[in-house]
């Protein structure tokens, strides 16, 4: 297998993994314009975001086991092809229904970078080395939420919303070229030969009843569900409720993305002093406290823009501690079926995201309350799992690679 260094692998996987987030975040500033152009309400446009999350979830369930059998790079090419075609079809959509349908297909293709990235890291590393690499990958992915809304705002200033999807198609083409030129195949031939996609259902069932896997994966998924609720509702809340411009919204979104990047980098550095379980529990406690504070302030009519923005930043930063640690801990004992395990973990993430964004869209009432309640519910359940279901013993937080 071709050797590849940390410094080279992390940016490549980060760029591929950012495909889905970029397709979400660049789209957010244009959601009010899309709703107006298609003559639908906010909930209809938020539904197209939910179908994208559903595509991300379902796609990973297939890509993971198939990549265990036929290799990682072939599946990357398949996913990118689907993403490019669907992006162009979204640009041609003339109804909310067409947009929602093609966004689902776009999500199917866009899920490839997320599941394959984690699987490729597990092919090569475990323990602290894997955690550090996931954190580096998240830093690259974290650039997407910072620059994507600005890109979307800049595009909307000179072109209609359809141009957003043309740019996403071009991004997919760039990812395909980068994969061909710089990314090696990490799935060993002997492991590919021993893998059988038909066994995926059995492996999924095994993982679902594995306390080590499911407790870490489900806590991270529910924490992510709160993040997707934020994605589904934030543009309407900041722009329509608080009256901010798309540019001002993009600035706040970028600040929260910086919190995600900072948290993802700090978390692995704490492993030398604390167990991963303890770090995740502490982060979820902060996440939940901030989320409940938002709901309380909104409920009593005291939530203004300043505390709203500050508490959301705390939520985003705390969540970033959970993602790399939860992902690595869940995958620790899954080397032989890394692709399948990464696929199930990704599906759980986006399943929670789909339900949370659907709840936000269905309950949309012109206020921030649906988004904040969804965030709080996800954080509470994640915190409960972390304190009640995490295994008391098991893998060290920093095993040898």
C-alpha cells in the first residue's frame, strides 16, 4: 500500500469530508430567497434540508460495507458522480418537491466523504493517533462552515440561487481529481477478499447490541442532532427573527464554526490527562446547560441577540469535544469491519439530524423556539446516555497504534 503522511492524508480526507457540510452551509443564506422564488413557506425549504440529511444517512449504510469489499477509492468515485449529477439537477428544479427530491440524491452522493474518511483512518491508525488525525480532518472540514456561507452570500449577490448548486457540482469535480491524483487505497486486498457485503445486516445488528460501540456512537449522534437542528433553523432565526443581513448571519455562523474547530483540536490534547469518557461527559454537561439556558430565556421572553449568539457558540464548541472522541472510541474494536462501523455511525448521526431538522421544519412558527427545543432535547438524551450507558471498563483512551 502506498505510504501517506498525516500532513497529506488529513487535508485530503478533510476536503472530501467537507463535501456534505459544504452542500449544507453554502445553501443556508439562500434559503429565504429560495422560499420566495418557489413561492413556498420556510418549512418547505427546510424540508429539502431534511431530505438531504436523509440521503446522507442512507448513503452511508451502503457505502461502508461495499467499500470494505471493493475498496475505498472506487466508492469515492461512485459517490462523487452521484453528487455531481444531483447538484446540477437541483439547479434545474422549478418546484419545492423537485428540489427536495434531488437534494435527497445529492445527499446520497455527498455522504461518501464522511464514511470513507473515518474508515480510511481506521484502516491505518487506532487510539491517540487516530483521534489526532480525526481532529485534523475536522479542522479542514471546519473551514467549510466558515467560508461556505460567505461563498453562498457572494454568489447570491451576483447570481440567482441556482448558481449555488452549479458551484457544488464543480466542487465535486475537484474532489474527484484530488482523489485520483493524491489518495491511496487503504483497504488491504486480503481484507477486501474476506469482506462480504451480504453480511452487512449481521454486522449492523452486532454493532447495535455492542455496548461499547452503540453508547459512544449514539451519544455523539444525538449531540450532532442538536447541531443539525441549528443548521435547519439558524438562517431563518437570525435573518427573519432578528433581522440580520445574510452577511451578518454568515459572520456569526463563521464564529460558531471557529468554536467547532477549536474544540476539535483541544479534545485530543486532553487525552493525556483524562479518559475519553470523562471528557465527553463534561462536554455534554456544558452543551446541555447552555441549551437549556437558551430554552428558558426564550420561554420567558428574555432572549436577545447577544445571549442567543453567545450560548449558541458555547453549544457548538462543547459539541466539538464529543465528535472526534466519540467517533474514535466507537470504532476502537471494529478494525475488520471499519467501513461498516463508520457507515452505521454516520447513519446514526444523520438519522438524528434528519429527525431534528424535520421537527424544526414541522414546528416552524416564526420564532426560535422550535430550533432551541430540538437542540435541548437532543443534548439531554445524549447526556443521559453518557452518564448511564458508557461502559465502565474497556479500551483505554489512548491505546497503542
